[in-house]
C-alpha cells in the first residue's frame, strides 16, 4: 500500500482539485447577482458547476487508474465519436451567441469542441508515436494525421467557434513539433497554414469579429460598445490592487462586467483577491503545465510523452488566451480559464485530462523504481522511440 502511494503524483492530484475548488467559490461570488437577475436562485451557477465537478472527479479517478496505453486500442472509437458529435452539433445543437456549439442535456449543456481537444491530442500522440521510425519522411510520417486534424478543425470553424479551433490548432502544432518533425517540414506546414488562413480571411471576417479587434486594441475609442467589456475588466483589475477588495466584494460583477463568471472570472479574482490572488492562480496553472512537461521528458515511450505534452499544452495555451483577452493582449474569443471559469464541459475535460496525466506520471514512477536489469531490458524494447523533439528517456 505504501509503495502504491509513492507512485501517485500528489502535485497533479492536489493542484487541479484546489484550482477547481477555488473556481467553484469564485463562480458563486461572480455569478450570484447575474443568477438573481435572470430569475434564478443566487446559487444557480454554483450548483451546476458543482455537479460537473462531481462528474469530473469520477473521470479523474477512473483515468488515474486506467492504463493510458489502452487509449491507443480505443482510438478508432474515440475519433469516430468525436467526429459524429461535431457533425451532430451542427445539425441538432443549440445556438448560443450566434454559434451552434452546444447540446442541451436537461438543465446542463455540453460542448463537443471541448471533447475534441482531448480526443485529437490522443489521436496525434498515438499516430506520431507509431511513425517515429519514419517521422523524417513528410508524406509517410507527417502528412496522414493532418487530414483528420483538418476535418476536425473545419467542423469546429463551421459552428463557428474560432476560439476553440485556434486552441486545437496550437495544441496540434505543439504535439507535431514534439514528435520530432524536421524543421523544413515544420516550416512547410506553417507556410501552408498561413496561406490557408489568408485565403479564408475574406470568408471569416464579419462585423462582429472585427469589433473584437477594435475592442481589444482601441477600447477607449469605443467605450460604450466594442471597448466596453475590456474597460470594465481593466477597472476590476485596477481596483483590486495588491490584496483586493475582499471575497464577494466586487462591484464590477453587479451588471457592469458581462460574463463575469465565465471568460472574465480572472478579472473578478483580481478585484476581490488582488494581485496575490492572480499570482496564486497563475502559479497553480504553471505548476500543472511544467509538471506535465517534466513527466513527458521522463516517460520512456513516445505515446505517453506526446500525450503529456498535448495535455500540458492544452492547459497552458487555453490559460494564455484567456488571460490575454482580459488584459487586452488578445481579442476576446470566449475561451474559459482552465479549472476556474464556469463551464461544465471544460471542467470535465480538464479533470479527465489530469487523470490521464496522473496515470502517465504513475507509470513513470513505477519505471524509475524498477530494478536496473528490468530497466535495461525495457530500454532495449523502446530504443526506436529515441528520436523526436523530446528526448525520450530509455
């Protein structure tokens, strides 16, 4: 029993749970007024998020125990389910904020794009780990998985959900780069991506999307329209100072800052808990990302390493985009802050992802605790994986 406890990565158990618990508290604080104005109880969003947290913890525990290598055997079913969900949401999904991105399940909603993030990470990690022997060959080693990646991105863009599509694209880039792709092939892919983006821009530009750039980079020129949300975010952040106004004491959540409990919850954290609260949240997110990268480097098989890289990238990229939006560095895209923002699908996938990352970490610890002879034998069976952007430990 003691040996089993040593195999657990308590950093990856405690940190996500603390973040999610902190998020539930902040969601209650940020949403109580909004919930009442909408005709609900003040605890409306709090209890919904609590339900998703409970569901996510089941997923977290199960995925911490379930051997991560089995996902490779289930990959066809996982990818098929994701594609079917993305097609179904275009046909049967509910339209929210002019995007058909959600399913309504009783009182709860589900966003298939969140599941697509983790599913695509698994797929790319699985395929590129099998192609390590010829990863330097573009048409045989690099190109085939990109076809399905493009299909998934296209289905998400059709919703349209540019924020999720951007995150998935960046996650895919991080996994592909870490797989050991040659730099000239990476440059070719980047060039193709830029050309496609330029070709699609005329079809994707709308007044609403242009207003997001205006609101992000010229907010004070349109303080009553495009720039309103960012200005209110600035006010919340500025008022908080070092220690904040106190938990529950936000003024901006009283109808001034829209979506205070979702995309802009970090502004409320800054207002109520100050710079110290913000640093605490960013520190815990950074801990998860860095721990995931560390595990990726220690894992002695390429599937586990690429899977850990993909999950770490998902958390880091999503956090960066969210924080960039509330601070005016990036346009507002509706991306939630991992573990903290209101959003059941996002929280569920984040906790499941942490369970998978925990299982990889446990496997790494078990490998490190094996006798030297056993390690040597295992090294001989995994020598083909010692190629790629990450130096797989053998």
